[in-house]
């Protein structure tokens, strides 16, 4: 299993029901959320603890009961803090294509979804609908597909009724910058195990190194090299939890040719050694990470 895909290409749900639920806790290989993007929309619900979400460079803090909407195509990532959360990923285009009226109204008011507010508090009307949506998906009682689809329409109806969005606008320079960073994230996903320099990553974005560093940090909150090391560590963490490979083998597979540097870097990002992380992952009791 490889979760760490910057542009996730897996289809969601089934053709007739294009929606899928994920439950994520500390023992799950997908616990951390490196920056990535996918064409589908996503809803996140926090069940326990806190979650720091970054969406196209803007940070949001989510607490228990809070939910967040992530439109398709936007770069996003996050850090859980002693957290259990769930994600619903759905293909909005396939939901909308059944009705020309809905599709036209949605596009006119909400664009591609990027106009919709990101965070919905637990006690808000939209937040309560999202909570019921997750509950329907969790229980899968007879007819839950109809209930889920109905609640999804209720959510978008509430967004429109309560104006939980800003007017859709034409894409400008911000969109172009995000597209360039997506290219870099995709390069890191494909070649993280190979030597990558700042100059190579800047070239991938078609930007001068200094400007590239500034843009990359605005969107991800990290410098390019910091993110590359973070991504490599996340790949190593997944392998520690899903394979029996030695720590040295895993370090080499994830682009660390110096074992001592890998040990220091892993501890920097995870707060524990690779060996401790593997043992704690088996128990499902990981320490709080920065």
C-alpha cells in the first residue's frame, strides 16, 4: 500500500456511488497528511484531539466536532495532534452531472468549490449536517446511499442559503503559482528516493530558486528541502509500519544515503527514533509529534 501520492489517482467508491470513507488514528499508515491534491472533493471530521490543516497556504485549526471542506484540485496537508479523524472523499462532478440545473447553479455561485468556506464548527448548521453525513457512511444501514446523497445536497444547500462562500472569481496568478507547486510536489512523489537539489526543484516549477522558495513556503508552510526531508521521513514511517525491512534498508529506499543523517532527521520530525516509532506503531500509541 502506498498512501503518499501527491496527486492521488485512485477512483473513489463505485461508479454508481462515487464516495468513500476513511477512518484514521495514530496506528494508521495515513495518520500524517503530507501535502497532496486530488481531483475529488473531501470532507474531514475531527473525532478526537486537534488537527492543523493547511489549504493552499492558509492554516486552519480544527477541534473535536469541527469539519472542513476541501475542494478538488487544491494542495492541502495537515498535522494531527493526538487526533482521530475521518475523511470522506467524493467525486462531485459525477454527483452533479445528473442534473443540468444543479450543475449550472453550483458553477455560477461556487465555481469549482474553492469559494466554499473551509472550516465548519461543530455547533453550526452545516457542521451538524456533515456529522450526520459521516454517521450515515459509518453505519451503512439499508438505504444509506440515499441518505448520504441527500445529506450532501443539504450541505451544499446550506452553504448557499447561509452564504458560507465568497463569490466565484476567475483564476489568476495565484492559480498559476499553485499549478507550478503541484508539479514540484509530483516530482518529489516520483523521485523522493533519488538525490534532488533545490535547483532541480526550482527548475521543475520554472521559477528562480529564491522566488521558488518563497512561493513554496507560502503554499506548504515549509521550505522545499524541509518538505523533501519531511516527505522522505513520512515514506520511511509508512514502511516501518507496513514492512519488515531493516531500518538501514528503509533509509536507503527513502533517499537517505547516510544512516546517521537519517536517524537524526527521523527523530527531528517524529520525536522518537525509527526503532521506537516502529514499536509504538504496533501498539497504536504514538507520541505527540511537532
